[in-house]
C-alpha cells in the first residue's frame, strides 16, 4: 500500500483547484487533486505542503483533514490522505501537470477524476454541507472571550469563517487587536489564519486598519511566515501609501524590490510588490526606471501570472511617462 497525500485547495472565492495529469502518466489526461507520495520519516502534513510547493509553486495553509481513501488500481494500491487547504495564490506554476482550473464545489462531480479522487470529492462536498457559521452559543452572543481566541482561529476552515471573524473585528477593538497580535504568533497556522482574517477586515472595512498600516510596514522584515507576508502585502497594496511617512515609504520600496529580485518569493508577493512600487513611483518618479528594469529581469520567470502582471505595470509606466 502506497501512502499518497492530496490537497483540496480553496481560493478566496471558495473555488477548488483541480489539475490534469499528463499523457505519459498512469492515468493520462484524468483530473485530480494535487499531491504526492509520502517520503520516509516525513509527516503527512509536511508531505502535502512540500508536494504543492514543488508541483505548483503555491503556499497553502492546512485547515482540515478528510477520511482516507484506499483504492486498488490493479498495478498498485494506494491510500489517499486528503487535506482541505486554503491559499492566496491564484495562478499555479505547473511542473508535472498539463492544465489546471478553479471550480465551484458544485461542479466537482462533473470532473473526469482518477478513480481514487472521486470519493475524495464526495467527502469534501459532505464536509462543506455540514459546515455551519458559528452559533450565538459558540460565540457567547457575539462576545468572543480571549480564552477562546485560539480555538476560534483553529476552527477557521474557509472564507466564510474568516469573513465572520473579520466582521466581529471591525466592530470590536479587542478582537481586532487579537488578530494583529496572533498575526505575529510563532504558530504558523494561527498566524496565517489571523493575518488572512485581517485582510478580510481590510476588504470591507479598510478604515479600521488605517492606524495599523505603519506597524504592518515596519514588521515586514521580521515576517517569516509566507502566508502572513502575503496577507500583509495585500493589505499594503490596497492602502493609501501617500499618507505614510517618508521613512515607511523608503522601507516599502526597499522591501518590495528585494521581494521582486528574490528567487524564493511567492507569486502573490511579487505581484503585490510590483503594484506597491508602481504606486510609490507616482510619488517618487525616480523609481520608475528601476522598477521597469527589475520587471524586465523577470522575463525568465516561469509564472504566467507574474509575466502578465509585469506587462500591465510596464504599460501603466509607459502611459504615465
């Protein structure tokens, strides 16, 4: 029996990522949830995070685990271990698959899956059908006690729960402060979910986070969690950076250029960095040439998303010159 992990990856619209196998694989042209074999002395969680990074160049946050599926293909028997995961990366870089697509959950049953992936899709549909918004009893009548904060973050399974917590944070200062504090937690899962919820606060109530933008900018260099980095960069890219101090604008420009030139930055972070520097260039035109040069150096990037974003920014730079 071969142990294999797979990921039901959800984006911010609760769509699910499916990928198509190549012509020379065991199941040519069939669709599947991405993943791969468990290495010796590797945990199942580490395996799925590694496989998604290697196969798709995506960063994921594990939210839940679904029941295992055992399937006999005749030439091999596998135990498929599914994880429900969230991501902020919309465009995977395919290294082993032919194609990808994001689908609403209701369309999963119409996908031409490999046999072992079919029951995984069924289990996920059952999983979301029983998922409920937290009740008044669970939340203490919308009063989230400090002792329950960790449990609340751990129970965030997707966009709906994150948005629910974001709405509470917009109304209650102590919850907003809790999300900010936990964004710096050493626990990667908690910090990723806290910062993701903060990005949801900004989506609907940007004024709520205005006072915290300098703190977020000042923290970038000490953030190691890629999920937190993406959420913080998203917030900054949408905020009014004309009102932050010249010092913080300088910190931002330096950090974003470093992220663009780094071979380890995620697709989302590079895209946000381009947008932030472009907006800084509207304040400091001398940044325009350096930004254009840096974007041109990214032509060897294998990500179609980065190349497309770069072309957009270059066109906007040309139009503003």
